[in-house]
């Protein structure tokens, strides 16, 4: 009996020693600062090359015709401008609506003199646009027209041809060397109203072949994986920032952002719309991941809520 008691005493003593050791270890571990191991990966996607192509992102365009300078002396000039708008409208590519609002997309008016840097001799078109990616998107256009070529008063055909040329600039066309309406030389007096050439129409179709859609693009990702061990258990966390830009032609409505560690979804959130040209920086910190991982996957609009110009630039994968 004494032997059994002795053995039980030894066993209890060993258990107490083990428990005491673990308590001491836990106390040491609890008071030891956690220094996680971190791996950081960064991905910066090169900028898309810009071009000189500029265009509108919507139709019909509103047009305001300011006839203040005419003072009823040449009221037919207003009809000539309307005729020029109708001729461009007949291409089936662009369209216009004449309005009484000076805040229209295009303002057309007559001036006594052109500014010094005018590129045409009888008219001038100023465009305001934002340069985003493959297009410059026109925000508004101002067309100024003269009523005389030196001392010669422009006739109705002259004014129609002049308006045709400047409206061509207002919808994104450049000067050409061909004998068409976009040639910078306008012979006065005009024998006839010029037609829109096949080249003019082809250039316009090429300019507007891409439909007016948004295009969300991931332009940068920075991800950090933090790993630490406590009480023999491994813990994994993810910190990540994502830069998203709308390089399309119109504003984007709401969409989602999905973050995955390998194949495991660790976060999915909804985002409000993103205006054209704007960049959104999204950061998510201390995302708990249930297991070790070697790569991070970022997806935007994974639910295909937005019809985009390019659906292939919404996903990025980087190793960590």
C-alpha cells in the first residue's frame, strides 16, 4: 500500500512540475512581444499609352447657337449652321440637338476677330477634354466664326462650308491634306456646299467604333503577409492596398472587389461608382487567413455588374 502511495505521489509531482513548466512558458510567451515574419509584394502596372484621338462619350450633343453679333443683318447664317449640323448628322455616326441653353456641349457664335493662335483663317474651335487612356474625352467645344474674308462678305455656301469644317473639329476630326471638308483651305466664294467625303466618314467611324462604356483597371497592388506563432499555433494575416482607375469613356456604377489568398476568399466588398479618369485606393488591413498562402488574387467586378470596354484587366495575381 505504501508503495502504491509512493508511486502516486511521484506521478502527481511530475504532473505538477509539467504544469508549472507550461505555466512559466506561457507567462514568458505572453510577455514576449510578437514579431511577425512578413513578406511584402508590390505590383505596379505600367501606364497605358495615350493617343492623340479625342472624342465625345455621348450623343446627341447639345448645341447652342449664339447669334448676338449678327444683329439681324445675316439671319441666314443661323440656317447655314443648322444645315451643317444636319449634314454631319446624316452620316449616322454623330447627332445633335439645338438648345437655348448656353451651357450646351457645343457653343457656336460669330466674332469680329479670331484669337491669334487660331489654326484656321475664318473660324476657330476650342476643345476642353480630359486625357485618360486611349482617348481624350471632350467635355465641351466652342466654335467661333467670322462673317467676312478680309473685306468680302461670306455667302450662304461659304458659311455652311466654314461651319462644316469647324463642327468637324468639334467632333474630333483633324485637318487633312485631301480635297474635303477637313482641308484647312477654304476657297471664297464657294461654288457649292462640300460633301462629307468617304475618308471623313471612315475617320469618324474609326474614332467612334468603341462604344461608350466604362473600363475599370487595376493599376497597382501592394500586399503584405504577416505570420507569427503563439502557443504552437501559426497565424496568418494579410494587409493589402489596391489602386483602381476608370479608363473608359463614361462613369462606372457600383461594383465589387474580391480578395483571395490562394483560392480562399478573405474579403469581398462593394464599392460605389467611379468617375472616368479617377483613381480609387482601397486598403484592407489585418485580414485573418485560416491557412498559409503563397499568392494574393485581386478581382474587381467579379459579379459582372458592369459592361466594360475591356473585361481582361480586372484581375491581378501576385506572389507573397
